[in-house]
C-alpha cells in the first residue's frame, strides 16, 4: 500500500504542518520533541501498553510554576480510539502544539495553563491506527481477532485490494437478472438503486473489493471481519454480554483499561473530549435514556457547553439516545464519574458538499431514491471542484481471479470519506481544539479571595477567610457526580504556627460544594435571578500560648490555609497572626 498522506518532505517542521497523518514512530517523535522543548509546561508519559505492546502516550500540560497538574482542575482529551479515525490523533497533536507554542503570547492559552491542566492522549489505539495507515485494510478498533479467531478463514468475500492501488474500494459485477443497482443517467460514476419496475439493465451487484474464500460460484456470502472489537463499547457503563463489539467483559481491552485507570487515578478531571470521525457532530449523552430523564441542571449545563461548541465548530449537538451506543467513554464518564463529555465526530464531507442532514429526525420514512441520487451528485460535484477529482476513482475494468471481469472504483475510503483530505486537515484540527479550550475554561476553580487575622483579646485572634469558585461549573461538576460519590466536597485546612491553638473552628472544615456562575443564570418565572452560591465564609478563633515565640514577619506568626477544592483544584494562602 502507498504510504498514508503525510507532511511533504523538505519542510523544516514536517511533524507540525498538519497536512498529513503521522504513523506511530513519527507521532512519538513529535510528542518527545514537544516535551523536550517545553519542559516547564508539559510532561510525556506512558499510561500503559497496547495489545501489541506499544506505549500509549499521555501528555500532561500545565504551567508547573503555578502548581502541579494534580492540584488543578483538569480536562481529559483523547483521539484515535477507533483505528481508522486518525483525524482524532492529529487534532490532539495540533492542540498540544497550540497550547505549548502560544503560552505567554496568547491570553486565553496562558490563563488556561496557569490555572488548569490538560491530559491529552493523542492515539489510544496505536495498533489499529498503524495497520490502517500501512495497509489497505479498514478496521474499527483493535487488531486482536474477535469474537472468533477463525474469522479470517471463514468462507465468503474478504476485503482485499484487487487492483493494487493501496485502497479497498468497491467492485461492481454485472447481473442484469438480479442486480440491485444501476448507473445514474446523470453521472456514470454514481450507482443508484434499481427501481421497482426497472427492466433490461444493465444492472449490478456492488460488493466491497475483495477475494472469496472457498468460492463455488454465485451466490456467495460476505465474510465477517476478523477485527470485530469496538473499544468504544467496552467501557464499564451499561455494558452487556450481547453488546456488539463490546468484548468479553468491561475494560477487557488493555487500551480501554489504560483510560479507565488513568481517569480513576486523576480525580481532578472534570471535562472530557473524545475525538472520532466522521459526521461533523458533537455526539453527547444521555446514551441509554432520553434527555427528559437526565438531571435537569446537568442537562441544561451540557446543552450550554454544546452550544458554545456549535459556535466554534459549526457542528450541531446530537443526542445519542436510541442508538447502539452503550458502554462508551462518554457514557461511562458521566454515569460513573459525573463528568460531562462529548464525542466529536470530526469531518463532515456531506456538509462540505452543501448537504444538510437532519440529525434530529427519528421517523420511519427513509430518503427517497431521488434524494439519494441528488446527494450522490452533490458529493461528486464537490469532489470535482474542491478535490480536483482525486477523492473518487472512476470505475475501471479489472480482471478478478475468481469473478472474471469486474469494475473497481468509488470513493477514497480513508482520506476523503472517513478522514479529511490532507489539505483540509489543519482547519479541521483548529476549530475543534478551540472547543476544547472553551470546555476547559468552564471548569470550576477554587480561590482564596481574602484571608485576614485580627486581634480579639490578649493573645486571641480571629481568622476570616472568603473562599470562592470563580468557574462556570460547580465544584461537583454535575449532580450526577454527587450521586455516584465521585465529586468530593470542598474542604479547608488551616495550619497554625507553632504555639497556637484553636478556640473556635477546627483544623479542617468541610464547606460542601460551591456553585459556579452557571447556577446564577437560571431565571424564575417572574424574571428574577438568584446569585450563585459560589462563595463561602469561614472563621476561626485561635489563641497564642504565653511562651510562644512570635517574631514579627517570621514563621512563628504565619498561618497557612489550604483549600482542597475537589474538581475545582487547590488553593493556598497565608496570613500573619498578631502585630
């Protein structure tokens, strides 16, 4: 197979031109280069190994001078869970480059890295992506054979590159008696459905390009794929044994286990974005129940964030309810961890061709034959104008070793239909990572607004603190987070200088959760709004022992307040006690 479209040779920075798709070694080199150039802003680590033993890379990004990532609210981002959805890994790499190269010059980026953290896993399925980029084969997830290791030997049609062009396209076989398809009279490249009263022909069967094992003539069956796993049905939420592609048990696949264990080990994660292809939509939950059954406050917050995503990307938010979408990462993140997340289906070839799709339509009526033909014609016109005809290969005669003369043709399945053509990749990366920035900006952030100490008698002092959440989201992120006990309450710990004791208030006080300013935006039926309960006041009364050392400006007078804000991060402040 020809190499995947990649960055042109001869450019100084070909790893960061974002006009091609990187194989595993090149992606690893790009990540290591970023980690080497920006050591104060990022750290590269492996969160585990893939089925074939490749490291699954995670880049942690934050300004370490303002605190470690673990002490800040964080967003988890991943790409390329599905083997062929390589646009996702490039969006992640683009985002890393964007964050690191713009720190200090871009106000939003600088603020985000000073106050928040990103955990970015560009390619959670390196095995599948490598096979996709180096062979003609199309596969969805892991290269591990499933559910039957003997599937590759099953009788029937198996996908193969017959004409040697490096892709597995379509092949049409003429059968004027039983053929289901005919050539459009408006464009000979387009195959349309044979009508009810069509007679005479020519008519065709249309198959995936391939070879037939145990061929005995027509008819023959379509063999199952040997790669039947779907990692995005393997997460431990609403999983069931009968879930197609779900694996033998939840998190059975090492790539999924890597993600689950990482997120569980990082309770500061409060936002999630998973990049997939294709469709041009922001796929969201709820997954196994309708919108009406989701917690109302969580639902409205989710839709608000999605609306911002639509503004930035042009992609509508689409509910996944009523589809076979259980046990996905976004499903698990919300149902088990109370995290709001999105599966962004990158790349909308139909939208680029000016075709609007009604994602909300759930009715039983399928598109008419005329509608489907018009859609196919629009796509071909777009290919001719925008891709110079390179996205679609016209039908050409090929001698098939079993079927005789057939015709092979159709769309480039990898870099036109499933992923954007290389020249359109960068713009897809840019607008979609902007949504990540906005979602991360919504995270809660606890801060100590005021910390004062005042005399209340001989050797007695009152300490007052004002603690705030300055973020859009509450410190619990969602009400689901509280329900599943995944969102710890905010706590304040006051450490007194040596020789002091508490008279009122303890060393640790539980504040509960602090709302974000989102909660102050709901109006009553009379048009009045209530301010968000996003701040809390605490007070302590402390006493200095008579023989305690108290040097002005010294450590003997300093009290330190540590606020453990859960998913709102941590904050510290100090105050001198006494004159």
